[in-house]
C-alpha cells in the first residue's frame, strides 16, 4: 500500500487497536469498505459484521447488505487484492468466477467446504434479503493501476460470459479508491465557477431571470467531469453515480451508435447554481452542481470507444433561486427541483430527502450544540476525526434509534429502513418532531455503549452459547427499545395492564411521550458494569424466547424484524420475567438505577 490508502490503513490500526495486528491485505479490504460502503466510518463491530476473509472463504473477503435503492436491496460480495500489478486480465475474471461459484453453492445448499465464519455470515446476509428484490453485486478492489486497454479487455470478457449476466459487477482500481477517499474526507459543496460550451446554432428558452434551457456539448460535459467530478460537481445531486447494468448499457449503446439521436433518447441535465450568465457561445455558472444527470455525465466522462471524438448536444436546464437568497432558500429550491426531476433512474428515498429543509435544520441544530453532534444527511459529508464515535450519526441510523427508543418500533427500524424515508408518516414523526438535544445525546451514547459492549464481549468470546451470540450481534435495536420500555414503565407513562389488549397496547406503547435525559447523574465507578450487565440480562432473555420458538421464527433475523413479535412476545416475556417476579424485579431495579 502507498499514499492515501496506506495512510488510511495506518489510521485504522491506530484508531482500532484490536485490528492493529491484521495483515495488510485484510486492512486494505477494510479501507475499501470504509469509504465505499460505510460513509468513511469504521468500527470493530463493522469488522465483525462483514469480514469473512481467511481459509476456505470462497474468494470473498467482505459481505455487505445495503438498502440504498428505493426499489431493491443490494447484496455485495467483495474481494480485494493488495497487489502492485495485475499480470493478466484473466486474474480479475478468475476472482469474479470464484465469487459466482460460491454464491451459487450457498443458494443451492452446497456449503460444506466453506469456513464456519463464511457460512454464518453468508447465511445471515441471505436471510436479510430473502423477502425483497435483491441485486447481487460482485465487487473487486485492486490496489494497482490498470491500463484503459486492459480494463476494456476485462469488461468485454465479462460481457461475453453468460453466467455474469445476473450480477452487477464493479471493479475499482487504486485511482478510484484514492478519489473516493478524497471525496469523503474533503467534499466540495459545489463547483465555484466554470464556463460550459453551448450550441450557438440552437435557440434558447429563458424563464424569467431564474431559468435557462440550452443545448450543451458533450465535450463540455466531459471536461467538467475530468476537472470537477470529486470537487462538487455532483454534490447537490441526491446520490452519486450508482451502477445499473441495464440503464448504463443503454446509455453506452447510444454513445457508441446513436450519438445523432442522443438528444431524443436522454432526459438531459439540470444544473443548479447560485447564479449564471450566458452569451451566444457559453454559459458561465457560479457555485453550481449537477442536480439531475449524474449518470449521464459520468458515463460520458468515462466513455472510451467507438465514435468517442464525435461531439453532440444534450438539453440542459440551468436554474437558480432569486437574487440575494439565503443558503437555506437555495437548499430548499434545489431540493424541490431535484425531487421532482430525478426519474430516469431509481434512487433511494433517503437520497430524495437529503436536501430537505428539515434535514439541514436538524443537522445544524445538532451541530451547533455543545458538545456537537454531526448528522450525516448525505454521503460524502466530512466530520472531524477528533470526535467521539457517539457524536457522529447517519440520518438513517438516527431514524432507527428514534423509532426504536421513543416509538417502540425496533422491527420497522431494523427491517423497514426504507420506510424511514419512503413512508411520509414515519419520516415526519422522526425528522419533524421537536427534539430535545440532551435526549438525543444520551440515546447516541446508549447506542455507543452497546457497540463498545459488543466489541468487548464478543471479541473476547465470552459467549459460548451460539444463540446468545447471534442475539447480541443482531439485537442492538431491540435491546435499546427494551431499555426504552423499562424507562417508560418506570416513569409511569404506560399501563402494563393493557398489555393483553394488543391494539390498544401498541398505540399506548408507541406514543412519543418520554423526554429529558436518559441517564441520571450516577457517579459510581461501576456505571458501565451495571449497563453491561443489563445488556447481558436482556440478551439472555431474548435468547430464551427465541429458543422456545425457533421452529416458528426460523432465524434470529426473522425474530427481530417484526414489531408485533416485539410488542406481543418479547415485552410480555420481559414483564413476566423481570417485572412480575419480585426477586427479578429487584435485580432489574438495580440495573435501572443509572437511568432517570
């Protein structure tokens, strides 16, 4: 490793001491995961949850599930190679073939030859996506540069292999990885200024002083891409370039064979800016970003092939708010246009909300508090490395915590992550509620305490019970919700007599009716010991419930993904075991002494 990648690898080892003895190949994998699939963040828990590299790993280093797309989930099978050179294009093809074989083996139940860790994690991830439409992604990271000619050979070979057809395949080289690190750590909000060539033969349409429709040249788009692709060009877009084989192939086919028809076949672009000026040959845009057309711009910028030098025009709208608008007005203006115009390719509901006023407002409110909390509402936003882990949260993770603790819906939080942004009712009650920052701080700390607990207890292998270990690894949101239940009970805002009236019980339980700090001013040296003991107690009870009904639930994932399982089975069990039995209630009270 070298340069930025080596620096990031060294930082991981320093920041997470338990990973300091990993070999360079393993750490390289984690650098790639951190910046491509985890927003520039990494914890030891991430390592536990996604890492499968080792003997008999089936050619897979990491396994990740993502729900970024509003219409589907993504299962990522990732292989990384910390190598200086790729000697032959078949080396890359062989990597992909091996992952393909492993995936098929697991789908067909032929798993005997694989490692225990791979079997556990692969089975767990497959269970997460079994009920939803899923794209299978084969991803290769190479810590080496590959010539354009060799990459074209690899891509043609992939296109000609029928068994690769079901997969979305991505190959990232050293340059791609370094650019991604840069875009995450030093993002630009927009391009300060650029001149964009327009077709002087064609007419233009103005909409007052705020809108302009012109034909711009593909060569100008390519120039913008090369100069500013990681310097703000796409920052106001809801999401960056996301590969989609069917759509990308159609655009590439048009670039290769139908450039004269591209104007008709493509939706064009929208560029949002603070200001623009134009004459007969160019538009000068100030503080601008492409808010619709990221896919087109990227594919034009990266295209190498037939008719590459043949220029053509694309319709493009330049839009700007009224003069002297505040940044908040600009954000709202761009958000409304982008949400209405992004229809060429499915994007996630989280992306659609990323520039909403309430997102920016919540972000500012948390950031301006002392101590500050940095809410990531969009991939690529940077944070100070001096922050404590609990001071940084992604907005979907924030939503999961709010749903679990306040609204007592850990199943929706865990398995319905898309609903946080797609369901307007759920979205509103999470992001439009009046917040008490002190409560949020304690909730984030509680979440981090559990993450630290996992790293301490799971890493040290204090669990000999497989079910308890699986509960611990998958039960974070259920456990946080259960603690919220105990706090609601202690504060007298729920009546346990109603637990037998299911609908009434759910309505009462899910009211947003607890505020203020979660933790009290307990100053004993055994604070974390008490909290960890509570975690262990809840885990043991959850494992007991699951063990009794394993035939019904089938997997831990199924057990945790439905709110009714929580309200009907789990909370009744907790009441019967930890509240109704006097000796157990006394034990629970000893744990709850650290809470308000």
